[in-house]
C-alpha cells in the first residue's frame, strides 16, 4: 500500500538523545496508514466523548488544521531507521515508516477517531489538508518509558493506567521474546479464551505492574493516595530508575510464569478447589503476588529473601506429583470460606488475605510453608466493610 508520507525534518531530545522525525501526509493516507491498528489503539484507550470533539469535527470538515499527532515505532525497528537518518535518505525513511502496522499512536487517538468518522460519513478531505506528525525513534526501553511517563504528561493528562498501556503495548513483543513461553492476549467480549500456562490477559499484566509500582493491590480510581504517591515517585525518578523498575518487574514476571507451568501440571480441577490454571491466572492472585514482591525489594537483603523464597517454591512445585498441594490451597480455601460477604467486601478481603500470606512467605525466605502462611494472613488481615 503506497502511503504519501513527507518527511519535513528531524530533531534530537538532548536529555534522552531520542531522535524525533517530523512529517505530514494527506488525511486519507493517514487513515489508510493506521486503519489496521485501530483494534490495538482501543487497547490503549477507549473512545471518549467530549463536547469539544463535536466542534473539532465540524472544524476539521471545514478544513481546520489539527494539532500534531505523536507516534512511535517498535524499539527493535529503530536502529535501521536511525541508519537512514544518518545517511540523509529521507525518501527510504518515509518508505520504511509508511508501512501500515509499524507505528503506534501515543497522543492523538481521539482525533484519529474523528477523522475516521468523517471518512465513513462520506466527507471528502481537501487534497491540501494534511495531518502533521511527530514520530519518536527511541531504541532504549528505559528512555522510552521515561518519555511516555514524564515528558508527555504536560499535555492533557492521561491516566497512569493509560500511560502504562502504551508502554506495554509497544514492548509486548520484547516481553514475549525475553520471557520464553509468555503470551499476552487481549480478552475479547463474548469470546471464551482457554488459558494455558504462560498465557495472561494483557490488561492483567498491566494491572500487576501498577500494583508493583504502587505497592498496593488496590489500584482503583478511588485509591487517590496510592496513585498520587506513585506519580510523585515517577516524577522524582530518572529514566534509569524507571527502566530498572520495569526490568525488575519483568524478572519477577518470569518467575511467575515458571511457577505457572508447574502449578498447572500438579493441580487438576477438583471438587471445591480451583485448578492450578484457574488459581495462578486469577487477577487477585497476580495483584497480591506482585504487590508483596514490590514491598520487599528496596534493600538487597530483602531481595535476597524473596529470591530464596521463589527458588524454594519453584523446587517444591517441580518435585510435587499431580494431586499434591505444595501451595496449601486446601488451607487457603478453609481460610477464605471464613469471609462473611454480609460484613466485608469479598474482593478486598481476598486480596488482603493473599497479600498477607505472600508477605509472610517472602519475608521468611520460604522457610515457612505457604499453606501455613495463609492462616497467618487471615489473622493479620485488615478489615473493610462495603
């Protein structure tokens, strides 16, 4: 598909050394360029409606020039593009960038929806009405995360969750490459996806990272205090520190995936108990696991205990036979059965119990069996009513 992308020039961010390409193209070409990726964009941010959008739509149909749309490309494609810039080969650069499916929108999805609506309604854009583009070419994952979280935040604020969706969408292939057997998939309404070990809903992994960052399994919009604390830490961090947080999370996600494989093997579906596949793929379990890890990684001695606990747990599940219970899920069910839905929020109580149990297990370096830690978690859990 031939896309008429015109490269206007480049610039360099002197803080992160990110190369930015500036370009423009006719609106019909832009819609052809991104049309195959609109499903991916919906993962990033749901379509929103704002009174100003209707006015924007009318202005665009009258020939108004839209603000610049910001895009990025997959980090693994960047080195080849940078070579073309060094060679001043803008014609070939435009050809490489202009292939549908090679860019992701960082800022401008709602504007793209408006343009798409006008095209579907039969509006004919003036040939001289172009869309202006800013395309980030950032090969360094740490710097990419920094730009998404900090440098783009002065514009109309995105939610913290949305910014991490952008990061994970762009780095999805890298995660799946770095963690063999990992599969991140999108949950489609009305379609039942059979999960196997190593498969996780894309949105749940993002949620787990937010739990890791905020050090709490309660990351709803109502938890303003936790979100404010996380944002303060982000703005006080360097690109290296933010990148390291992501790399640490990736390390523990790999541990989780390795445990997943063995847990799915030894826990069949039994009457009254969840199968291993269902249990370790549960969002509450993932939230509690990554929160508890994050709470004890500031000091080297704490990280050593967590690593020791994970190695111990991995050894136990690898040596267990089918039908054995190294996770203590029988004890966990006995404890969760004590939760009274008439008195407390069941979801909150379950996450608190799981969090306390994992914390007990990690702080003791795995010396105390996980089954005994669930009861400890019950006794130390906080309570919250509806």
